[in-house]
């Protein structure tokens, strides 16, 4: 249920209502909107207590939330959520660009990548220190040393750092260095990991599992939100189909579809979505045209020498050209690509 508070409801009134909701055995999530404050009362409610809540003077109305993903739903919060960290802003007409190599390979490589993507206009640096690789014999990442190199690249450039966390035991360590924690596609339904990142207070970039439905994707986001972390960014990175000409099949319709159902920012990963560098510029521009709140793009100083995902990584020059095109599309549509 959503408890919609009256205009001008005070802190004390909101707190009293939270206690009332909790006394019904439900969890209360306070969502402060631009228009008014609502309290999402979630749990196994079966509308119990709806009437008793409705009779409270400070309550405007109590409405059921029809979607199974209660906090993520637009029904709970009609206006878009904006995630901001350092110069990165995503949502509500702001487009954030996260760029960098698939993996952190050395201090020099990540620093050079940071300088190159920043020069082209990116607002955040990506780079995996813990890598989920299909083969156990492939490069697994530099682990904590990689996180330290990322932090050094942030100190040098000011870019926000986006990096993957693969296990609940590492959440605290990764959060010490990262500005945004990425949950990889393979871990979208690792519920303990989702709960662990729900407990921290840093934005989480949640990638769609390659065979997850939209409902499963939104319910995965709900696991994070339900722990109290309201800063979740959804990332469409392509799904597995019968098709083999691209690494995955990238459904850009996910952007407007998700925007209809959730207030969370939605971004596109055209690198994993196609697996082919030459396709990335067009899909980036198309994603911006589709209303994406951001892009996460793999860029490597020398893609041929990359330790992972070189085939889908842009050169710094190709990335700069892609940024320029995306900026023109964003300008034409009235979005802010910062
Ligand atoms: C990555 O971002 O490098 C990555 C492994 O992505 P995904 O989880 O989408 O495969
Ligand atoms: Mn990659």
C-alpha cells in the first residue's frame, strides 16, 4: 500500500505514521517526492489496516500498489529518481556517461584511460577489479590492488568510480574505494549480494541478467531498495537469444518500457550488448534517442592489447566521436548530457 501524506505533513506526523505502519507488521519506506511525501507500506499486507490508516487525519489517501516491485514502481513515486555522485548525474533528463576499460590492468593503463575518457567528456570511470569470467583460466582482475589504482585515477581526474562487486564478503571493501557499485549480469539474482549492497549508502548499478525478464529485473532492484538503499540504476546490457551475429541482443525498447514502470534511472551498455566495437557508436546514439539516462561504454587505450573484451572496446578516438554524436542527439531532444 502507499500511504499518501497530506501537503505540509511534518516530520513528526511522518514518523508517527511509520510507527503505525510498522505496528501492522509491515515495513515502512519513506519516499520524499517533490510534491508530497508517501510511505510505502510493504510486506504481506493483503490490504489489512488500510482502513485504520485512512482514518488518520494527516493522511490524504491509501492506495494499493499493484506492481509486485513495490518501491521501484512508478505508482509509489511518479517522478523520476536522479542518482548523483560527483559530476555524474543520471535520471530526470540528465544523461551520465561511464566509460573505461573492461578490466583494470595496471596503474598506468587505468590512469591513461581515465584521462582519455575525461577529455572526451565522460563523467565516470569504469573498470573491473573483480572480474566474472566465463573461463576460470581467464584474467580474473587485480582485486584490491585494482581498486587502489581506480581510487588513484579518481584522485587524478575527479571522475566517479564504477566497479563491480561479486560477493557479499567484498561489499565493504569495494564500497571503501568505489562511488558506484556494479552488480554484474551473472549476479542479478544473487539475492544475498543484492541485500548486502542494499545495506550500504552508495549508488548501485544493477545489470540485467542475460535471461531475466523485466519483472525479474525489477524484483532484483526491489531487493536492494527494500534494504533502504534508494539509489539504484538499472542497466540493460543485452539478453541471450537464438541470434549469433552479436554477443547478446540489445533491446532498446527496455528503456521506454522501464521508464513507464519505474522511477529508477535506466542506462544502456552497448559494449556487452553487441560485443562488437564498430556497432557501439550507433547503439549509443540510439540509446540516447530512446531516452536512456546514461551509457556505460568500454574504452581501452589500445583495444588490441586488452586483457578482456578488447573486441568490443572503443579506442579513445572512437569514444570521443561517439560522445560528440550522443551530445548532438541529447541536445536535439532537450536532455542534459554532462
Ligand atoms: C562488465 O561490465 O565488464 C561485465 C562483466 O558486464 P556484464 O555483467 O554485463 O557481463
Ligand atoms: Mn567487459
